């Protein structure tokens, strides 16, 4: 086999996979793999795939910017404004949807290019693997291919949710380019509904490859993680019956695999990672905490923190809630901050990406009978140590409140608001609500992408 170096990168952020004349395939933050090693053995394919997982867990993606930072700013989670209107906070331009500001453009351009770089890596694996099936033993072929398909589907779906149209009203509009193979030229933009068709097909194919009996590990895409992702995707496109079936399958299989943290569990696991069906592993997660959330950041304008009134309103004064423990949200004791700091990722190395709790919320929203929906919602509330509800009249409003409580620093609330086309959302400093529209829900495509080709509509 000819040893040549394939450097995977984006040309003007269009997800082009280019080939250079050297020896290494760069897929890890601090290492590289010979192409001949990557595609000449089962271990090589597995190492290449592990490199993608490591990159996804990095600060540029799901160990920071793509979940903890950017979508949380858009959802008004962090104090970035003040009653006086003073422009003093580091990311105020992002939280106020100033898409033309250089800081905002750089943030979302980085997410776009980093995501497509990993899609290119995954396409390379998927394009090679079918011709090398003889290299694999037992079920390893299905596992590697299934995980690669699942990861690619996951990345495309998040790009669609961030940069795509408000699906409930504009599903026929062009969204993002879809690449299923290695290519040198840019692909056309795919309408959101056609992209969802492709992603559901890919997700189902991944699920068919992944055996429910594989040894379970949170840090890799499993059969149940794919099923939870399919529930999320089905709900997004309005296929409620399908979403309910996927979500309840995960719920039925939760015990023994990803049970909720018990009372007091936040003290040792503030990320409450017990119910995570997928959690990317980042050995340097403390660096993310120190950079964005630590009480050691003495300049509060550089710190990402929730305004006290926003936090208390969110949790409705229910201090027994496992998600509101002092090991997760607390006033600093060593520095003179007057605001709560977030300690969710100050311990451990797992970043929850898809939770079983989301499946309870999906089941609650899509159950044919509101009383059954309330039962699923109450199962989640009981697991989080708050009182159960007796009246299903305000079920949808109570589901919204649980999304607000459940996914702090995880990026899911903005996507909930966008899916529901919520007209107004709580402000990040407890003032008047923020009016939302297509202009605030749809992140513009990066200029470098638009320089190559424009959407048709």
C-alpha cells in the first residue's frame, strides 16, 4: 500500500477532503495515524474512529463551544447584559444575536468548520470500510461502521439545528450541504426536509448495525444512544408517534445501563452523568471549567455565569432539586463574586451529550394521552427529587420548564425554543423577555461557505 499523508481540512469551510503528499492522517488533537495503518487493520480503523471521538470532545466542539458556550448564549443562559445596557460582557454580541459582529462570526464559523472536518474524517472511514470487511473479526465491522454512521448523523443534525431554518415553518428551504462521500468539490445545499430524510435513513442504518447486547460504554455511540438520537430527530421533524416509540424503547432499557444519579450524587458527579446514554470523554475537562466558569476568573465580564434571578426563576425555588445542588451552582467562597458560579464540569471527564432524561421529556410531549405524558414527566421529576404534578392541563408548559432545568451548560434549550418557535424567551438578566423570530433563531452560514456557493432559497 502506498503511504501518503491525507490532511483532512476544509477549503473555505465547504467540507472538502483534500489529499496532500505526505505520510500522515491527522485525526487526533496531539497525534496522527499512518494511512496504511488506519486502513490495513481493525485496530487502525478503531484508532481513526477514536481520534474522531477525541476531536469531538475538544473545546472547539462538544467539550466547550458547540454545547456549553454558543447555544447556551443564544438561549440567554449566561449574564451578558445589564439593566443599564452597558456593553461590558465578553459575549454580549452573541447573546444579542449580532450576527455581523466579528466575535459572533468567528464563533459560529469555527463550529461549522470543526464539525465538517470531523464529517470528512467519518466519510473517509465509511468510504474505506466496506472494502476492508475481511480485516475485522466477530462483530467489530458492524460496530465501527455503525458508530461512524451515528457520529456523522449526529453532527449533521446539530448543524441543521443551528444553521438550518425553523423546521416547523420552513422545512422546504435549503439548509446545509450534505456529504456522504469524500469529494473535492462543494455539494449543493440540501433542503431541510430532504436532509432529515437522509439523516433518518443513516441513523436507522447505524442502529441496525449496533447490537443492543454490545458491552455498554457511555463514551461511544451504542444502540440505545442511536435510538435516543432518533427520538430527538423524529420529534424535530414532527413525527410524534415515531419519536414516542424510540423514546420509550430507551426508557424501557434504562435500568442497569444509565440510571439517574441518586440523592446527593451531584457532590461527586456534578455533571449528573448517570443517565447519559452518550457522554464524550475529555481528560482535560477541568481546563474548560477554568477557562469559562471558574470562580478564579476575577473579572466577571469574562466569566460565564447565570444571573441569580434567572437561576432562581428557573428552578422555581425548589432547592431540593438534584440539578440545583451547591455542587453545581454556588456563590464562590474564595473570591468576592456576587453571582453564582457553575461547577457542573469541575470534576470528572464526561460531557453528557444525549440523556435518558430527554427521552422522558420526548415521551411526555408525544404521548397520545396527556395523562400518560404527565406520568413520564413525573418520572423525571421524581428522579430529580422534586414533587410530582397532578394536573395535565399545563403539560406543555411544564415540559418547557423541565427543559430549562435539565440541560444547563449542555446546549439543548436553544434547540427546544427553536423547534417550538417560541415567540419570547427569558432574558439573561431577569429583565423583559427577548422577542424571537426567524432572524434570531437561524444562525447565518459562514461567509467563507457563502463565498463558494449560495443556497437557492
